[in-house]
C-alpha cells in the first residue's frame, strides 16, 4: 500500500508538471512578443509585463526541475557505465563557474587520483555543476571554492568545498528534501527552486553513489559525491 501511494504521488507530480508546461510556454511566448514592441506599450504595462515574464520563467524552471526529478525517480534502471574523464569534467565545470563567479571568488580544481568514473557523463556533470553553483551563491567575495577528485577507502569521490557561510547542523539532514531551504526568501530571490540538492541526490543514487555533507556556520561547507569502487576504472596511462 505504501509503495502504491508513493507511486501515485510520483505520477501526480510528474503529470502536473507536464500539464503546466504548455500553458507556461504560451504565457511566456505572448509576454515576450508584447515586450518586443516596448515603445508602443503603455508605460504602466511595462513593469507588470516584466514581472509576468520573470515569474513565468521561475515557474518554468521549477517545472523543468520537477520533471527531471520525476524522470530520475521513475527509471529504476542504473546509470550507464560510460567511461567519464573526471579531470576533463571538473576543469570544464570550473571554467563555467568562473564566468558566473565574481572576480573575488576563487575557483580551483585539485586532482588527487588518476581514476576515471563509469557513469552517465551528462548526469554527473549536472550534479557537480549544481553543487558548484550553490557554493558560488553561498560564498562571499574573498572566498574559495575547490573542486577535488580524491580517493577514499570506499571509492573515488568528487568533493565541492567552499569557505562560505556554512549551514547549521539541524538543517543538514534535511537539505536534500524537495523545496527545503535554509532561507527560502533568499533562495527564491536568486531564482533557486529548492530542488537542486534533491536532483543531485537522485542523480548520484543512480550511480550507487552517495552525497555526504559537512558544514559549519561561518567556516564553509563540503559536499562530497562518493562513488562505489565498482564505478572506478584506472585512467588511461
Ligand atoms: P536552492 O535552489 O535553494 O539552491 P538546493 O536544493 O540546491 O536549493 O539547496 C537547498 C538549500 O541548501 C539552499 O537553499 C541553501 O540554504 C543550502 N545550501 C546548499 N548549498 C549550500 C552551500 N554550499 N553553502 C551554504 N548553504 C547551502
């Protein structure tokens, strides 16, 4: 009964998200057309149209994230085992990060093993990118973000570490719940959906990997993706 109810919940969320897609696309499309002709718009409509466009964009983002989450949950199949070069992946994620970060935020990569991973390259990339974008958002200027590839007794891990604001202990176990945010107002303001870490967790689960979070208020946070050894291969020499 519990499994059945859970399935109904998942289907419902998936269907609602899917159904919302078309109306949102129509709303955004028309607003965009109206904005394109800005000069002929009555002045008092400009601000409301900007807001409609911004909020419709946020809704689209939430719907896209919910659909991705529904897809990750429904396919119980494991992630494929394509060879993924983590050095390539981390370097390119760091490059994207630098274009998003301010000049006073340092983003570095540290490669401490020659291991490659077996997995879904696109999914892994989007998980680590999510962690890095969060780190950028929660690290003030003068801070440092480190993307590291390391070896642990359990298997290889990708660690995203920041010297930012940190998270109080009581929030840590709940961070991967959908829509859970420490500061919902701030998250919304910068376009966060509160679904990022839920997506990361599911993307990792499909690889048999887990997300480990360590953080201290004022000292920074560390989000580690720990892969099972069977997802590790030695990199080409
Ligand atoms: P959001 O869209 O709000 O970023 P996430 O699921 O990605 O949603 O993250 C959930 C919450 O976890 C965030 O709202 C934030 O409070 C907290 N968080 C995530 N990453 C960090 C980090 N590196 N430093 C501090 N807090 C973080």
